[in-house]
């Protein structure tokens, strides 16, 4: 598919080696990695800050970066660098201190060992520092509009900003938009959600609260610890479900969930609230997203009132902030050279072209009615690997896709969509893009052994 065959009509913003679209967990790591490896790199981000869901939607904590038995950190490289920088600035608790079943894990056990709370404000600054130090040209307030292609090869992108429409010429493009916006518009086959019914995971408006008496909250959990992992009609009834039941009876809780998702923050009295749930949101459609924002803020109001009235320790809580954007778990999955699927997770498969190892569980919300979640943990071994081929789309050259929209089934993506693996996908995409530029080869053909060696050199763990 040819787009903008006469891009000269649009004024030139700049020329570079690598342009990254989207500054979420995958995108900022891709940009920093490409620049550190010698590529002249531009990062295009529609917001005025990086971090994607981690900052804009207030999503947290960082899900596990450890092996299945919780004995060693395996998602390392760029993720570990981010954690260490955050910890140094008082902006995170290192995952080694956060154990399954604890407040940082939202009192979850399975798959939630070594989650790491972080402060989204400090994360914004840490990312700015990493990008600036690496020499990335940052274009905030700039949205990707269309790809520029020639004979099925990416030549650059068209962006829109206060300056109007401009073009950016690049030798390699990394699509880290989360929605595969670039790939989709460049003609890469994509699947929405589960591909069959087009069903996507529900959206959530995260918010943060402060001034919580955390000792009282923990004591309530301690007193009810035998009740927090019940399954009723296939739906997990987690922390404080007994309070939801009481509130539902009183007409004080209308949301289709049976768990009060409270995750302790870096400061003891601050908590992230993951309770809101909005079905049938199409994150690739601005009208649907707009409705979700409105409903999300209504839900925040209802949930906040519920917390203050029903949850011990939350009586004097204050609302610190709700997400400045709705949390979107899933939209498009590209079709790439390989498709990552549930069996890869459950059987602990490690492909030859592995770019990261993780033990993240399959976590697909809204599968049993609105309230249920399909949650499956790795069955075989301590970890599984994500192949480089899942970042390489069909039908177009010089494009990589990193983050939650890589080539995967809905279940496969449901495992690797969490932030630590997304950061390492970005890391690999950035190194591969820079290698392709340096060696003047197609990015699809980069030498995998060299890519893996460079990732290991930069602190990644590949077994
Ligand atoms: C409700 C919810 C709960 C979650 N819980 C957790 C959790 O507890 N722990 C965990 O680790 N993960 C969690 N996740 C998953 C995780 O947050 C995301 O999957 C992850 O952030 C994906 O990273 P990404 O870089 O692929 O995309 P995103 O974080 O979505 O970032 C994409 C970036 O691209 C930018 N962008 C998009 N389109 C354009 C465009 N056209 N032009 C310019 N910029 C663009 C966006 O502004 C954004 O900055 C959760 C997600 C949600 C929604």
C-alpha cells in the first residue's frame, strides 16, 4: 500500500536514522536504546511527557520482573535501569522487597511476586533524563498521522502538531503507539482483540488516593486472609469482596467486579486504585475513547465514595489524581513473522531469537461475564521467551512494532503486555533498529546472535 506518494507537499521537520512513535514503556526504551547505539533518533509522543499508561493512565505497579519461583530478577536490561534510577530518586520500591500477597501486590498471590510500586511523577522525569542523556530528539505534543512508504518500505512518517503537518524521514521506524497505528496504516494485517468477536479487554480509569491508614487496611485483610481467593461461578472474589457484597446490597456499588484492587504506593499512605471497569471500549476510536473517559470519571467518583464508606482505613482518604487518559489494555495485534500465543507462556518455550525472558501470567480481563478474568500462570519451567520475529510485521520493510501490540494472540499479548516486558521489547527494537542502520541491512534481517549479544552487554538477561 502506498501512502503520501508526494510527501514533498508536506514540509520537512527533520531527517534521522530511527523514529519512534509513542513514548510509553516500549517506546522510550526503544528511543534511548537506538540513540545509545549510535542512531540519530527522534521520539514522537502525543502527550507532553513519556511513560504511556504508566504516567498518563496512572497504571501501576510494575508487574513481576522475577522468575516463577520468585528467586531471581529476570526482566533486566532497560527495566532494571529504570527501577534503579527511580529507587535512587525515591520514586520506587525495588521489587526485591515486594512479595506476593502483600500490599504492593494488591494482596494477590499467584503471579504477583515482586511487583514494584513507583511514583508516576518521578518516572516522567527519569524518562526525560534517560532520553536527554542518550541524545534523543524529543517531539512532545506531536501525533503520528500517516506513514510514508515507497515500494513497501518505510521512508518516514507524517506528524501533526502546533506546527501543522510535517514529515520526518527515517531509515527505520519503531511503532510503539500501543495500538499499532503506524503498522495498521502501512498495510500490515492486524487483529483487534481476540480476532474472533473483535472483543477487547475492558478499559479502566485508574486513580490514586492518599492519607490512608494503611495499618488498619492491612489488619482487615489479615483478619480475612482465608477469604481473599475464592472462586464463585468461575469469578475470583479477591480482597474486600465481602465489602463489595455489602455495598451492592445497599445500592452503593454498581461496577461489575468482585475485587477491590488496591495497590500500595511508594509512600505508605498512598494507594493506586484499579477497580473501575468499562466494557466495549474501542481504543482505536476517538468517540469510543471519549465516552470511556466520561464513564471512567463517573466510576472514580462512585468508587471513591465506596472506599471511604466501606474500607477500613480509607475513611479520611483524599483523591490525589485520576488518570489523564483512560487505561486501555488491548487494541490491535499486528501479524508478524511469528505469533506469540498462550502455549508459549504455559509451556515455558524459549525461541532461538529470544529477546527477553519473563514469567508474566496470562491476564485477560472480562472473560467470564464482565467480572471474571482468565488468569493462567506458566506451567513448565521458570520463564518463557519472546521472539524477535513477533516485532517484525508482515508486508512492510524497515518497521518494527514494540509493546502491547506485537504479533500475538489475545491471550499471548495478555501475558507480555505488562510494563517490564514491554520495556525490554522496546530495548530490543531500539538496538535492532540501530544495528540495521549501521550495517545497512533490512531490520528484519539483523543478525540475531549479534542483537542478543548486545542486549546481554547492556544488562538484559537471556538465560
Ligand atoms: C487498566 C490497566 C491496568 C494495568 N495494570 C498493569 C500493572 O499492574 N502492571 C503492569 O506492569 N502493567 C499493567 N498494565 C499494562 C501496561 O500498562 C501496558 O500494557 C503498557 O503500558 C503498554 O506499553 P506500550 O509502550 O506498549 O503502550 P502504552 O503504555 O499504551 O504507550 C503508548 C504511547 O504511545 C503514545 N501514542 C499513541 N498513539 C500515538 C500517536 N498516534 N502519535 C503519538 N503518540 C502516540 C501514547 O500517548 C503513549 O504514550 C495495565 C494496563 C491497563 C490499561
